[in-house]
C-alpha cells in the first residue's frame, strides 16, 4: 500500500484550489461489468413496468404520500397502519446496516438506482455519442466547432428526454398510473400541480445525471459516511491485495520481476467513476462497482500473472488470509432484525379489512336519559382496505346498552375509501365503572363481526 496518505485529506474530484475535477471514466469491460449489464436490464424493466402492473385493480406499488396511501405488493396501507410501515422501514435500515457490516457498499455498486442509471444508461449514451474517456477529454478541450456543438447538444437533449421519462415513471409510483395518464392526456390547466411536478422532477434528474454525477455518492449521500462506523476488518469489499502487489514496478517483458504484481499501469484509476485509486485502501468515494477489478484482471492476464490482485476481500483476508467470520456484532444485529421481521409478519397476519377511530364529540358532556341511563355522542371514521364497498353496522360488545345512529342505520365505506358517521352510545347507569368506562364496539358486515374498536364512555363521578 502507498505510504502517501494525502488522499485522506480531500476527495478525488476536487483539486487543491477547491475546484471540481471532471471525471472522464474509461468504459469498463470484463466479467463483473457483463453481470452488472444483465442485472441492469432487469432493474430497468422492473422500474419502468412496476407502476403499470395491477393486482385486483390495485397497482403493485404506489407510495402516495399526499393522500397517505401506500400500496406494496397489492396490499394497501393507510396512516393508521403507519406503525407497520415504520417497522418495515426500520427492518430495511437494519438490513442495510447488517449488509454493510458484512459486505460494505455492495448495494451501491450493484443495486443503487443512482449507480445503475448513471453507469449503465447515461454514461453508456455518453460513450456512444462522445466516445471513450480519451475522446471525451479531447472533445472537451476543443473549441466549439460544428461537430462539438452537435455532439454536446445531442447528448444533453437525450439526457433530458430520458430524465423526463424517469420523472413520469417516478410520479406514477406516487400518484398511480391512472392519475399520470390523466395528466398526460387531459389539458395541462386541469392538472397544473402534476405538470409542474413532472417538470421539476425532470430538471432534478437531468441535473443529477448530466452534472452532479458522482458528487451525489461522494458528497450528498450519507450512506458512504456510514462506512466509517459500520465497517470492520472482517467486512468484504473491493480491496487491493497490497501484500501481493507491493512494491509496485513497471512491467518489462523478458525480465525477472523482483517487484510485486502491481505494474502501476493506473488502469484501475482510469475506469473508476469516482476518480479514486483503490490501491490507497478503503475510501468513502468507493461504491464497489467492480470496474477496477475487471481492469486489473485484464492487465494481470496480459502480463501472465494470476487474477485477483484487486478483488472482493476483507482486511483480515488480505493481511491474515482469514475468511469472513460471523462476528458477535453481526449475530446481535441479525437477532434484532429477525425479531422485527417476526413482529411485522404478526401484524400483517392480524390486519383487519376495516379499521377506524372513534372520537367522543369535543365540548359535550354526558347526557341524562331518563332516570337510569347515560348517553355520549361520538363520531366514527372508517377506512376500507378492500376492493369492494362494505356496509357496516355498529353494535356494543360485552356491554349492556344500545347504539343510536344519527341518520342512516349503517355506514357504507367505499372500496379503498373512507366512511364516517355520528351516533350515541346509551348505557344504563349500572353498567358504568366510574368516571371513565371502556366500551368495545363491533363492526358487523351482514351480521358477521369483522373488526372491533375500543373507546371510553364518560359518566358522572357518582351515580
């Protein structure tokens, strides 16, 4: 490993004057890049198709934060289910933490949308229009002649067009494919908010992939910063085998080599999309994209040395030849993750098709009903999580008394919608348990109990 540690004082994309150094990454080639290409095709297919896939009339995925309506794999979640959604997010974060502890930023290189779109779509278009890294550098230094104007204009027009398409798909995940279709097909004046959202998202995505690029990973995304507290010497990541590679030395044919296997060709640096030298060790800019592995393997084959000078390995694997161990820290996090997943499964299995809240009318005390009864006025709000409308009747459970509906005798809750009603609960004084009494109200569909809600009944201090 190099004795110089100046790389730790600054990021690779900023010079000593604080100005940005534009990265002209050479196009990778090799087995890992081929695998990532196949996976990217699957990712693109999933991203562009999922909002338009429906199950029983519902989209497969929809995260409508505006209406508080979330649909995951066809199951609908409302704000009342937020504790389940929150636990699921906690489990996901914990999984990322656990995964990072074991395998570093593998997610960034293989599954992060930023990396997939940047390296497998936008940068490939750039290679197609402007050529490889060396050609891009020459084009960038040239004066603005006709050829440069055509190439630059074509690239940015295509970049914005793809960003516009991504923005539409992204919006479909939020508001649904049907709502997006209305924005596209109907006059803009009827959906000005949605139209503005598409334009804003398009500009954001265009700015990210045309200009920000690796800065998202190295400066904005907090995930890279987490490496410092999550990684240890047993974490597997893209690493340079300094024991085998050092000391470095240029390759000369037909020469007995006394130096290490690293021939200092800098190919690992030229293909890096964040501009780092992986030989300096683990760095926050590294997204584990494996481009340096493919480049190094190619050069090792050319000079007749074994592949794997740069590979997936842990620090202990390189220094002590140890394999990945299931450390106590991994065991603790795994146990916590399993407990949370068990809780989520239990909550999902016990979810009711209809949920709701009952609130006693504010500012109103109890009312006397004759000489032996007390009544309270309530308002109920119900949420239907099914795809069919449900007529519901309210009945008291395990408590003598009656429910008197105001208006209709039942509440019809629309499919995937909400319903509400107002009613009195009338209890005999003998059923009261003090100033506050617990009462359970059953929700019945065609005399079949489908759910129940507990509320409090207010009475006099003494009776």
